[in-house]
């Protein structure tokens, strides 16, 4: 259920890059053809790309499409591979939970003061991105736990 939700969220957010492309194209046209650049486009584009980037991690982990170097582990006996997989899932879950704990405090502080960029546009994108980071790392942690339980139930080590 979590894996499917993360996958669908990631697939939906992939359309953000279409919005980024349209905004960037519009900004280039406004700047070079009409000599009328906007002040908001780059901040919005960076924020949208950052949101997608943050949410891409849990999606890659959920779909097992992240980079793995398996040249050594594939040569090991199945039981050792299984134990290493369980170890990896546990480490990912613990590290993500620790990062999430820290990120939550940063996000709560940013929300309480509505942290802003300080630029001409002065958007609250730092606040938004810190909240998205907490969501992303929370999903990553949950997915690591789901993978751990699934691997544990597979009993490949037996």
C-alpha cells in the first residue's frame, strides 16, 4: 500500500517537469523576445524542481530503481545476500528516522516564522521545502520498513 502510494505520488509529480519546461520557455521568450523578464519564474522553477527531487528518492527506493552496485554481493550465497539486504533496510530506516527527526525540528521552526528567501520575490519556499523534506524522509523511512518486513517474510536466508 505504501509502495503503491509512493509510486503514484512520484508518477504524478513527474508532470512537474512539464510545468518547469513551460515556465522556463515562457521566461526565455519574455526575456529575449520582449525584454520583459519576470522576477518570479526562477524561484518557482527552483522550488518545483526541488520538490520533485526530494520526492524522487522515496519513489526510486520504493520501485527499486535506485543505483545499486551488486558486483560483489551477487557472488555471495543467498543467505548472506538476504542478511545483507535486511541489514541495509534496517540501516536505511534508522538513518532516515534520525534525519527525519532533525528535519522535523527545522521544518517546525521554519513554519513558526514562515521562513522566506529574502529575495525580491521573498517567497516562503524555504518553509515549503523543509516541510516537503520531512514528508519525503518520512515516506523513505516507511518504505524502508516495508522493504525490511517484506524481505524478512521472504525467508530467503533459510
